[in-house]
C-alpha cells in the first residue's frame, strides 16, 4: 500500500502529519511526501535561489529520517493557486505515485496556501482515473480506490479562530522522537517563523498541539487529528485504510457528528 502526503510548505508535514505517516510506515506502507511550494520567499537575508536550495536539502533530510520518498516542489512560494495549470501538475504527481492513501491539509486553515494545497490534492485524487483530465506532463491514469484524509489546521483552529474537531485521533506517542527529529531538520524554516510569526521553538509548538490532541482523545498522551474526506467518487464507503492498518492506534471520535 502507498501513502502520499501533499502539503504547502516545508515543515507542514512534520507539524501535522508525520506521526501518522510514521505509524503507517511501521505497518509496511510505502511513504511519499511532497511540499507544493519551494520555500523561495522564506528568508529576510537569503536570495530566492538560496532559499529553494536550502529548503529542498532540509526536506530531503527529513524524508530520509523516516525512510520516505520526497518529491520536488511544483510552485514558488505564494503561487500555490487552485487553477487548471496548477491542478494539471498535481494530477501528474498523484498519478506517478498511484497512492491508496492521500493525506493533506485542512480545507479551512489560517493560510490560503494550505487551503489551496488541500483543494489541489483532493481534486487530483478524484481525477486519478479521468483519462481526459488535463495532466502536465501526461501520466497514464490509474483506477483503484483512494482514501483522502485531512490534517488538523495549524494551531487547531480555522481561519476565524474556532476550534476544529477531528474525526479521529492517531496515537503518536511512540513515534514522537522521530517526528521531532524530522521537524528539526527544517532549521531555516524555524528561523523564518521566529523572525516573522513569533514561533520561537518549532518543537514546542508541535508538541503543544500533539498534547492537546492527546488530551482531547481521552486515550493517548500525544496524538494527531484527522478528518476523512467524503469517500464519494474516491472509493467504497468502507474503504478506510488508515483505520484498518492502525487498529487500536486510530480512535474514532464519537462526538464528531453530534452537532449534525
């Protein structure tokens, strides 16, 4: 089985999804990672070319810690748009990997880059078997079920500051050291976030979110939250490979639909 994580920026996977990927990796899943944006604007002192080179090296180092395949970015920073040209490139990326599982960001997050990355990932996944969909470069479509899962937004809140409730909790207690090692590969991103957004220590930010998710689960000390995308058009309604693979490490949130 193959899992592909598609996010906006270097360090987004490590913040919100690396624990889940590590748990899947331990069950024999082949892991692929892609940051759609290249990090070119992430410095007050370096040139765009220097930023891109450094972020790519850091992303590869992080993937190496997990033993995952890191795919090159597709767009410059602030140019992750939901349009036909961008979508054709992401469709090609998905078709090359042929994932059974796609993990991406929240559809409602504090940055539009995050939201656009999630929208591109969702549409690329549903277009996997559409032979007439524009694909750049052309890659043969594939036809098998794919399950799409969304991470929690950064800070566990939507763009308006409202708390977001996960549909399931993933126990990451026994992989937190590796998740942290992956995050700490992103040294230039850490400096940029400290300079521009006041995030003084990435590891502290990440651990606080994992602790909050663990507390909400009522079962795990540290957790990541996921929401499974509606399976209509992606596969059978009961195709839920993360739940099947992770077993007791994946806890459904019984309160998720209570306000429906």
